[in-house]
C-alpha cells in the first residue's frame, strides 16, 4: 500500500518541481498539487501527461486514481 509521501517522492524524483503536495489515505487514490517550470507552454493534458510519465508503470499497478492540479511557478505565485 502506497503512502502520499511515497507518491510525492516518485513525482519529485522524475520531474523538477518547485512544490508538490499529495494527499490520500487509502493507499490507492490520491490528490496532488504540482508546481513545475516544466509545465510552461503546455496545456493541462500535456502537463498531466508529464506527471503520469514521472510515475511510469506505477499508475497501472500501484496507483488506482490520481487527481491533480498542475501549475507553473507563475500561476502558483498568483494562486498563493
């Protein structure tokens, strides 16, 4: 069973991020807020694909659901 901390580490190890927050307590369903400069110039689908790529096969095997909000650092600064 995965923890939110483990999912956060998976994302941070493969995607340069300024901020990652992951929540979830059942080990399979998670919600994340991810801030990365890698998202600049990409639409939401492309941003989510980058996150899925960082998680690789874990999305098929260990993580059953991941809802996410992806932001560029500029968007995050306006959001905060």
